[in-house]
C-alpha cells in the first residue's frame, strides 16, 4: 500500500473556536486563577455524573494525593491496585508512605479480577483502586460487595472514563470516590487537570482545604463582593487548585462530551470491523447496553510478533502508537523497593508485553482508520482490507 507522507499521531485534542473564545473571555475578565469558571466546571461536572460533590485539581495525580491524605492513609497501610495502570498511581501510594499491593488482571479486559482482589486484603488494607482501562467501565458491583463486606474503601481510577456509563449510570455516580483526568489526550481536556467526585460532605470539605493551603475559602471567594480577605489555616495543605483559564476550556468541552464520545465510538467500531479476523491480533472488547464505553484509547494486543517490532513498522507508515501500560510491578523502583519480579502476575505481564494503542481522536477520518487498518494487515500478513469496508463517518464530531 502507498505510505502516507504526513504523520498520523496517536492522539490530538479536539478543540474549536468555542474553547478559544472561552479562554479569551477569561483572560479579559481580569480573573484567571481559580474562580467562577472553576466553580462552574465543578457544578456542571457533578450534575453530569450525578454526584453531590466535584472538586477540581491541577491533575488526576494531585487529586489522588489529596484523597489519600484526606482519608489518613500513610505508613503501615496497604492499597490494592492493578499492575496495569499509569505509574502515577503507584507513585502517590509510595509517596504517602503506604504500600502498593497488586492483584492480577483479566487478559481480555486488562482490568482487575475481583476474586483475586479479595485474596489480597489484609488487616492493613485501607483502600482498593480499580482502574477503568481504555474507557471501558470496570465491573464495580462485585468489587463493591467485597469492599463493603471487608470494610475497605474504593477509589475509582476513572482517568480514562469521561463519558463512560456503568449499568445505566455514569461512572462517578456511585457512592464512593472517583478520580478523572483532563490531560491533553483525554476525551475532555484542558491541557492538564483532574477532578474528584464523591458523596460525603465532610470528606469533600477536607479535600477542599487540603487542595489550597488548608484555607477554608479560595482567593476569589474572599475577594469577591461581600467577601472578607481574612483567612485562617486549620491544617497544612497544598497548591493543587485549578486555574480558571483552564477550567474555561473544560466548561466548553463538557458541553461537547457526548458528541465527542459518539465520534470516538464510531471510530472504534470502524477499527473493530476493519481489523477483525487478523491472526495474532486481539481486539479490545466493546461494551453492551446499559454500559457505554468511553473509547479513550483503542488498545490491541499483538501475539503474531514482537509488539515493539510492530510499533517500529507502523512508524515507517507514518502512524503513531501508544503503550498502555508497562506493568507497574516491573518498574525498576517498584521491583527494588517492594521485591516484585516477573512471573508474579502472569496475565498483567502478557498485557504489558503485547499492548499497543492505535491512533484514536475525534478529528480522525474514515480514511485514517482505513489506512491504519491496512498498514496493520500488511505488516502482520493479514492482506489488504477489501472485504471489510469502513462506513463513512462525519468529518467532525
């Protein structure tokens, strides 16, 4: 097949004139740090997922740090999570002084298996962090039953799950903490940022204080008409507040989230049709109603040859790709500090060795999907796609 000369990246943010105008309006308002736009984002996000509280932060990593500290998690405590997640999850657990405990995953979904989680619970277990991968919802009900029975907190790593629905309800609506990411590649982006959804008033107040130096009120609340500039600090906190200039983008993006997810879904479905039947290539599972897959990424698993070899060949075709994720228990500092080794979690290691994420972003076209699928087929010996046409898609979300 004819190789393209322009590069097709793994991801590209879907931003338009409305987002640009929102940023300009914020700059002209005279208030660009945390203020009314951030409050609007929090209010609208909480309503969109059906949670009483949404607390914005500078990143999902910062959000997890705030949650663990507000829950009093520290030295001597254990947190169970997946080996298939971004390193920031394990980093924050370690930085809080707690110990990460892993359980193996299901190869097909790449997510934790609840029955294996229960085996890892000890008297020192304070929380479980399930990871929703690729935009697919984690099967929460069995895990929540275990957590309730054993008296353990659940903290959703929902970084991939903007627009994801589990059993008819948005992820974030369930009565435990969930953390979302607004990083540049995410379905809803503000360049960076994250948000916490939760249902407990006291915990929400604690997290808000920790987010901004331990103060009860943010600067704009003290300086607005009728506010008082005086403040007190009840406990030391951090500088994790999200600026309005970023939140302004998020407010617009949130209004477009459903159409962005529909577009991503159409592209993912086109990929699945175009790549079906290739020997040695495992495709990601789709969700069925009442679940809705958010399709943050489109991860395949390569069995036909070395994954890194396929990545290098795709680069020759001008195609970018990603790696979600290196198994955390095999990261050097995790191995050296906690004693993990290859063979501890076989399914996670298979995922880590084989996973490859293909380009997926709303401004892709049907021709882009056709080209990527054709390149994969040509490299893996599956033949040029002809019997599996990609239906036409609209050019924009």
